[in-house]
């Protein structure tokens, strides 16, 4: 039992000592037509990672590019980079 606890503590210590990226990455990724059962639909993923933390949101939309453009017009997403796949 002590071995397991020691291993857990070591993993926890290593996890909290991982280097945090100082460069902030903010992207909106659109994947169009990846599902043959839903033609015209796509997946939109909004991701932010940096010194302030990590955030991820994903949704399935009928008009994914329009959805992404609408989000980019909002104040909180002005500096996000659009990636279309």
C-alpha cells in the first residue's frame, strides 16, 4: 500500500511541476464534412491555452463557418486565429 501511495505522490508532484507555456495560443478550428451521415455539418472547437490556464469548447453545427465567424465577431474572441480543416 505504501508503494502505491508513494507512486501517487510522485506522479502528483511531477504533474504540478510540468512547465507552463508562456506563449498564449487561441484558436477556433472548423472541421467541415467529417461525418458522412451529417452532410454540410461540421465541428467547431474553440481552444485557449497559456499562463492563465486551458479552456476548450466543442460543438456540432449545421453551418460551422458561419458559427465560427459569428464567434470571432464577439469581443472575447477577437484575437483568436481561425483554422479550417
